[in-house]
């Protein structure tokens, strides 16, 4: 690695950080406007055009707001918990490709900070580490309501991380790689290209994993909603019984860090669904109709369009479904999703084995 490669990595990290911050501000505004429209309300409209600067105004307010530290907290852990929530959220995004590689001055530049050959395991590890921030925030606050929220978050994370990981195993077996860019590359073209013996109508069907791995897609999406503590799985901060949940005793910029981490995780999970199941940045570039520099950046537009569609479903669910009871949450995780994921793992593994090695009795 020469100095130019190192400089490119630094630039990519800075761009990724700025992108996540800007995306978070837009997501908060988008959710408020979308839910307001669904509930026949106006939503934010005063700060900037269409209220688009409302998230920035709220962020500035929280940044300059007084930070109150209760007397009975475990100070070191209490201060470390928001940081532990935010850092894994940023690190998870570093392995997600947002577009096709581009060539500048004869050097190929990937629109991805780093391409790990074990990216799936890395993402699962980062999402697991983020759980520690919630339980430590609840335990260190010195109050029973945050503690209950932290305990709930731990049980919920253990329940749904199992189905989250199990849903990805068939995809890895089907793709033959755990690299994010490798998974996107294997979803290029249509099913007619990869399986030429099938019907010609498949030339119009993109070779996305959502079609052969639809069961994994459904299980992963439900588990991702629960993993990010979104409605109807937001029991870790259920206002009716826990005040504000694990971050009840946090204020100012410390609370803002939890809030920021939650929306970054929503974006990360939506981007992960896009990469693993919806073909990532694959899509028509219209090279014969558009200038080269425009068609070169169309993959980025496809990536954000698909991710935005998944985010829309996240917010739509929040505006539609009521919060589950805690026993319903555990029942769905342990008695429905995990058995379904295990059954699908057996079936899909057998199918992949037949594809690779032929029928056992042939």
C-alpha cells in the first residue's frame, strides 16, 4: 500500500462518516413527514423548506443542551455506553459497497471503504457489540426503569440475532462468498444469463437473491426490524411502562448519540438488505443513451433508491402496527422465526448441494 492508497482510505472514511450523518438527518425528516402524511398531519414545516432543516435544529439543540448526570450512576460505564452504541454503527457501514467501481486517472476506485472476505461475519459481530451499549446504559444509570429496558434489549437481541444469522447462512451457501462486493457481483444480469436452460421469460427477471431466497429475505427483514428496536418491536423503550427505556437518564449530546446510532443502524440494515437480497447497485445504466460520467454514477442512484424503498417499509410498519406484548415478542422469535430459519436452512442447503454435485442417487 503506497501513500496514495492510504490517502484514498482516509478520504473514504471521511466521506462515509459525513454520508451517515447527512443520511440520518434526512431519515428523521423523512420519517416525520411520512408518518404525518399517513396520519393526516402536516409534520415539520417551519425549519427550512418543507421543514427539511428540522433534524439539524434538533441536533444543535441537543448538542448545546445541559447534560445532567444522576448521582447514582457508574460514571465510567455511563459515559462509555453512548460511544459504544455509535462506533459499531459507523464501523458496520465500512464494508457496504454503494456503487460500482470507477476509474480515475487509470486507477480503479471502489465505492466501499474496505472489502472483507468475511464481511457477513463482521457485520453480525458489529451488531452484537452494539447490544452491550444498551445493557450497560441501563445498568449504569442507577434506576430500575433503564435497567428493565437494558434487560429487555439483551433478551430481544439474543432472540433475533439467532434468526438474523441463520437467515444469512443459505444466502452465503447459494452465493459461495461472504464478501459484499462478491455477493453483488453474483447478482448481476438476469436468471436467463446464469441459468440459460430455463424459460426465456427469465431474461427480464433480475438475478437477485430475493427470488430464490425469499424465505431468508422475510426472516431477515423481520429480525432486522427487531434488531434495530423499531416498532412494533420497540419494547426496550416502551413509554407506557419504562418511561424512556434504557436511555431515560441521558440528556443532551449523550442522548443524541443513542438517537444517531439507532437511525444509522436502520440505514445499515436497509443497505445490507439491498446488497444481500436486492442486487445492490446492479441496475440498467443506459450507456447507449447517457453520457459516460452519468451512467457511471447510476449504480449509486440504484443503490440509494433500493435502500430508500426498504426504509419506506421500515417507517410504514411503524405507522401501521401496534407494539407487541413481550410474550408475543419472545414467541415470534423462538417459536416461529428460528424454527422456520432452521427448516429453510436444511431445504436450501439440500438444493444448493444438488446444484453443485447433482442428485445423490444419480
